[in-house]
C-alpha cells in the first residue's frame, strides 16, 4: 500500500513539473518587451506610416497580407477589398519591413491600431503580444509583459480574458491579450 501511495505522489509531482515547464515555455516563447521596443524604435517611421494609412482607410477594420475586413463585412473573398491592389501591396511591404506579418487590427475602437507580432492558439482560446498605437491613454499599464499578468486582471464569465499594456513612447504601447 505504501508503495502505491508513493507512486501516486511521484506521478502528481511529475505532472505538476511538466505543467510548470509548459507554462514557462509558453511565456518565454513570446517576444520580450525589450525586443518589441527595439523593433518599434528600429522601424518607428514605418509603424507611423501604417497608422496614417490605416486612419485614411477608415472602412477597413482588419488588414492582413491575405485578407481585409470592412466595417460592414468580414466575408472573404469578396470583390470590394476596401482599397486598391497597389495600396494593399504597400501595406504588405510595410508589414514585411516592420515584422508585423499578421497585419493590423482596428476592431471596434478606432482610437487604437493593433500590430499583433506574435499570436497563438485557436478559437476560442489564444494569446497575442504586439504593439498598439492609441490616441488616448490605455490601461491597465504594467511594468512588464514578459510574465503572466496578475490573476485579478482577468475578466469575463470564465475569468479567461485579459488585455494589458506597457507604454514605450507617447501613444505607443506593447500589449498582451489572452482569451
């Protein structure tokens, strides 16, 4: 009997260790705050150009290298992509140059433009880390997004959504979102 209890504890400890390692690997594999800030500083003019373009193309809520969403349609493919092919190619080139290969998202809040740099997961769960431009101050602001946000910041019916920021310059933030 004692042998079985010892084996159960060994299994529990082994599974716990695997879980801790998996969580740490998940967090460590996102780009660091330092690397995202360096990317922003190295390509600031290109990121700012993308902000200007996205504001000019106000009908678009999502611009990716291979699809667009309009404020009234996310259907794809569709004839009206919202911009000319030349304009889309300009976006694609800037996505490539900045490393924002996923594109940009404006979503429902036009004062924010998100540049997801690393996204993972599948619907209905996932996480994204990247840069965001905002005309208004964002919150909650944390000192670091290199580790999991505090539990008390998670919201939603299942306590599974969090969106947090770290300011890196006027109007510019690193963001982390999990759902």
